[in-house]
C-alpha cells in the first residue's frame, strides 16, 4: 500500500514520522492562531472560523489566498513566498490529504511541521496519509448502523 501512495500521490514514504510534538499537546485555539499568524501573516477576521481547539475553516484561507495571489510575483521576497506556500499547504492538507467529514476544516496541528519548509520532504507524508486513511475507514465502520457495518 505504501508503494501505491508513493506512485499515486507522489508522497515520500520513507523518512521521519509525521508526529505531533509532546510540547504542543496543551496548545489551545489561541496558541494555534498566534502560530498561524507568525508563520503566514494570516489573521482571522472572525474567531468563529476556528472549530474546536485546533481546526480552522478552509474558506477564510481560500479567500485570503485569492486576495494575496496577485501580490506574489517573480520579484516577491522569499518571506512572502514562504507565507503563501504555508497557506497553500494548509489547503492541501485540509482539502486533499487529510479530509474530515465536513470537508472544510484543516487541523492546525500541521503548523509546527511548516516552521522550516526545507524540512518538509524529510517526513514520511505517504505513511501519514495512509495511516489517516485507515483510521478514517475504521472510524466510519465503527459509527455506521449495524446493517451497514464493515465486516472482516
């Protein structure tokens, strides 16, 4: 299955595990919003776009990127391009790789992996994606009514 993820998605399957640092386990929504602003200069207009402790609605990010898109040119400073890249990665994580049931939220727990963009290829994103996919399939089987339940 890992080879399939590598071929179909082009995600690296070898490398560092995509893990959540123990030091961030006590982070709350405010902490994540500060980290988001520091890494991307993106600030929410409304705190209601934050869902729970660590998830963000994707629509404000999309709107911000659309407004910011014209500002990114060949002559843009590297810092601006990095900020834009981090927001695009959040969209990719929440809208493609690590979808939730609503399809419009992204976990801000990925932000700490975006501190150093050059380190991203060293992580095993393919293994993380496959693990998440299996977890979601199992969760769907557990929460289905008995007559739809998944059996081995």
